[in-house]
C-alpha cells in the first residue's frame, strides 16, 4: 500500500512512534515502534500477538466492517487454526491471504509494520495498558494541535473566499446585469453564477445539496474542506476574468471545471476519483 511521507510522531515513555496516512483521514501507526516497548525484536512480538484467537477475531471483524474486498473464507481457515501450537501468523501472511487493508508493511527508512489507529491501539493494549495510555495522551495532543491548525486554515480560506466573492459579484454586476432588470431577476442572476461555481467544484447546485441534506445547518460552502475553499477563492477570481472576457456560461463552466481538476492535482490532498461528475445536458441547459 503506497503511503505519503511520515505525517507525525507520537512520543510515549521515551519511544517515538511513527504515523502515516494515505488519505489524510485514516492514520496508520507503527506497530514496530510500539512493540519496541516490550522487546528488542519487535517482529516476533507482532507475530505472537497476531497468532492469538482473540486478535484474529478482532482483525477479521475490523476488515469485514471496513474492507469490501476482505476474504472471509480464508479468514475462517485462520480462525479455525488459531490457538493450535503449530499455528503461526505474520503481517505479510495475513495481508496476502485475506487482502487486508488494516495492516500494512513498509520497507525503507521508515520501514516496519503499520496498522490503522483502531488496530494499533488494540495492539498497544496487549503490550501494556499503561503504555497504551501514554500513547493515547500524546496521540490526542497531536489530534488537538492538528484540529487547531485546520480550524485556523479553514477560517482563513473562508475569509479569502469572501473577499474574492466581492470581486466576483462586481464582475457580474458590471458585465452581465442589464440596467432594466428587476431586483428578483438580479438576485436570480447572482444565484445562477454562484451555482455554476458550485456545480464546477462540488458537482451539484446549492438546492440539490439542501435537498440531499435536509437536517444540515448552513449551506454547501459551509461544509467545504480547506482545499475546496482555497480552490473556490481562485475560481471566483478566474470567473470574474472570464466574464470580462465575454465568455458564455457553458464555456466558463468547462474552463472552471478544468481549473478545479488542475488545482486538485497540484494540492494533492484528495483523490480525483472523489470529484463528482458534471451533470449531463447540452450547452443550452441553464445551471439552477
């Protein structure tokens, strides 16, 4: 499983424990580092833990809940053998046999065995209840610091988006709104332009989002990620430029979508597979 460079380090009772992430949501903690608390041969410690019946049942349940490609038949074979004197288990054997995603191995400078935080904390409990508490204390500190940074960045990007919104609305007012429109028609024009940005970035209009989230507070942009807010700010400036160049709405929608894809690739914080598709229709379809 390919991973990003090391994200952070937990410090527990003098031991540094590495953390990796594949998607900036699910974090994988080094079992190898945790096992060093118990022995200078962490590989044997991990294997001994994995051969236990309770451990295998926990790992199997975790995979069944999170992994659609988990192989239950192969797992049942392991579970039937668990506890026998001759039974052995290793991370690579487990991964290859059941197509596991909760545990992975990595070579190189930060090599070793890593596990999803759910599994890693279970392993830490088996190592030492006291040591697990120290791990959790520092892990929670890291998460608190990370959430504080994310909150600051989110608010900053929200402020930038609001500033660029003014640039955007000025361009609409100066180039797209005839002087004889009613206030209702003007409001509809602003909403249409805003929803064109929503469609290009989120794949849906504000109304479509509200219909899909009837109990949510705020609007579609209040739920945006830091990355989306940053891209939205750039989109508003770019759309203002395109408006002044006389580009039609269908032309601008395509160009703005291209901008979203390019900036998602550059920021590399989300997978392009998660980008919603543009709704189908012809060039004369209006964005609602």
